[in-house]
């Protein structure tokens, strides 16, 4: 009986729901359903989550490693929870916090507001480069990453 107890005790219960992945105490869902940024955010919120907020280099590496095999090319990207829709060039996370200057992972020449109104951020690089953020019009459809505690 003691052996059986120890076997059950040694296996922690999964923290994240089925289909979600755990990293450093957070749960992540990588959706290949392409939606506009606001729709993607609503879908995350319906699951008790929000679009991902990157808070460390290690987290960015984890996300990069997970999205890479889900990408068909370098324009097959994932929405994250970063936007400058309130004030141009003032990047805010979905919780209202400012983008930390030490934790920016922009691709070369990004953000560029290339087509005007590129107020939302997507990430991904088929080569696995962690500096993969780019701004894009929020009405464009992309895959997305949800995060919840």
C-alpha cells in the first residue's frame, strides 16, 4: 500500500487543461485558427486567458520553439498581446503595462507601421530566431497564443 501511495504522490497532477502547454507556472494555448487580433483575444478570454504577454527571454524562446513547427512560412505568424492602438509607438500589453525596454524581440526593421495602422504584434520565425515580432494591422487574420496562470 505504501508503494502505491508513493507512486501517486510522485506524479504531480497536470496543471494545464488538455491541449495547453505549461511553462514556468503558466499555461499556453497555440491556436492555428486564424482570427483578427480582437477576435483572437476574445477567444482567449472565453477560456479564462488572454493573448500572451512575454515577460522573459526564456519565455520568448519557449514560444519561438513551439510556433516554429506550426508555421508554413515566415508570414504564417501568431498574435501576441501587444498593441500600440491607444497611442502610436507606445506599446502596451493587454493588461495595460508598458513594454519593457529590456524585453523587446522585434525582427529587423520592426516595428515599421509599413501599411499605416499596424497596431498589433505578431511573432514567429521559421528559422527559430527569437527576434521575430512584427507589427501588423489588427484586422488581419493570424494564428494566436493564449496564456493563463
